[in-house]
C-alpha cells in the first residue's frame, strides 16, 4: 500500500477532515472543517507541511494554493474543484481525487464558497497563502 493510499484509508476510517503524512513519517488526523486545520498547522510551524502527503475531504483553490506554497508533494481529495486543479498542475503537485466539482460550495450549500469566489481568478498563489494565514 502506498503512503497516499494509507492516508486516504485513514481519512475515511477515522472520519477525519484531513490526514497528513509528515515527511518525518508521522501521520496525524485532523477534524476541523474547511481550512482551519491547515492554517493551525502552518501557524504553529510554517515548514511543517514541506514534503508532506495530504488526504483531505475537500480541496478548493484556497486549500490547493496554501498546500502548494507550504510544500506539500502529493494530495488526495474526496472532492476537488476545477479551480484547484490548475494550481496543483502548474506547480507540479501530484494529486488524485474521487470527484471533480465546478466549485466548492458555501457552508449552507446555496452558492460558491466566498473564499473560492474571492480567489478564483488570482494567479499568484502566494497572495492566497499570505492573506489566508493572516485571516
């Protein structure tokens, strides 16, 4: 079983929102919604995700941008948005997914996630990274 398969399985078994296989071999499951866990990890240690492999329930452009700038090398997403894919491809981040959607929905499922909408046309993902970590 590959590392990405292992953490994908753990994502589903533990009903986590995010599972990270850190470069040092540690694997950790997280349970907050949206990008809260990613932000918390990076606030505690900006280098923590360098070389990591991530399995996440949902990857939109914001999460893809933050994870890419943070140095993640591989991502699995249950759901990935069409806005996230070019970010990962342009920066050489390996990814797999179960389902592609046009965009990430807002919390009440009535439209586009406000953060996905705000950053959907932004080309410099470092802007997304910096603004979201400061948010």
